[in-house]
C-alpha cells in the first residue's frame, strides 16, 4: 500500500450514493488511488493505469459476479 500526497477529487460509485459503506477512487499521476470511505485517513491502495484498466475490463466481463 502506498499513500499518495495529491490527486483529483475522490469519487464513489453511484450504486453507493445512499450509504457511506463503499470504496472511493481518484485519478493520480500514472494511475488510480482507492480508499475505504469509512476510514479515509487510513492507507489507500494505488494501481497503475494498466492494472486499473484490467480491473474495469474484468468487471465489465462479469469476472467478479457472484
């Protein structure tokens, strides 16, 4: 895990709009930073652009459906 000093505004899924129990993400130089919305002051996880694109492609392909 890596803390990042600055980035764009934090965003969360529109599916999570009614609750504080979600993850948030923001663009940073060279990738995307993800954090727990319930613990915004704790460590975040940083993904490279290629890792993030692979994750989004997997979501769209249904790889994470339960």
